[in-house]
C-alpha cells in the first residue's frame, strides 16, 4: 500500500474529482480487507453510477486494485494499490 506522501503526490498530479477522493479514502480506511461496490454505496450518498465511474477511473490510474470475492464470485472487491 502507498504511503500518505506518495498518495498526496499522485492525487495532486492526477486531478481526482471529489467523488473519486472520497471513494479512495474509504478504500484506504478499509485496510487490506477491501470493499464491494455495494458496501461503498452504503457508506456514501452517491448514485450507483457515480461510484462505478469513480472506481473505474481509480482503476485506470492504478490507485486501486480489484480482486474476485471468494464468497461470491459474481462480485469484485476493491482494495487500495
């Protein structure tokens, strides 16, 4: 996982939106256990589309990773990179 200094440098250079910053901070708070999109939606008051978009952009910028959920293989778990 990235240190706080590395994260600050990357977020300043990648111009993250407010929703992307909130999703990223929630994922960092979860630690290594990860979070499903449904769990993220329960924590924020964003539309599901906004959360999906933020996750997709964070994946593209390689700030987070997605791994299959071993309890339900239809879902993904998102963890900080």
